[in-house]
C-alpha cells in the first residue's frame, strides 16, 4: 500500500520549531522536546523533532528531509524500544 501524503499546515517554517512548541498530529497534541539533525547525508539533512504526549508521556518522532519537508515527513511512535511508523493524515504546528 502506497503511503498517502500528509497534509501539512505550519504557522512558521519547520526549522523554527523548538522545545516547548506544540505540534498537532491528527487528534494528538504533542509537545516538542528537541529538534536536531538525525543524519547529515552531505547534500541533504535528515531532521528529527522529538515530541511527547503530555497526557500519556508517550514519545514520538517526526522525521523529514530539510529540503523536501512536505514529501518526506513521517511520524513515529515509540513502542518499547523501537520507533514504529504511524499513518497520519494531518500535522500542524
């Protein structure tokens, strides 16, 4: 099954998202804990925004490539010790 593109609505550029900001992923409201370069591929930077749900303290990651945010955005939830990709329809910050 082909992944559908996630609807993205940003109130500011994604690279300005910082610790303490809120990100809405479908019906979840997550709080940003960190935003950093996960891997530098030379011509592209793979970025990670680490988030948590303040209600459940569950951890999430939003991963994307800096030069193609809308087409590369993926959301993961921490399941024990491994992040599992989530199927989301909409993300806002």
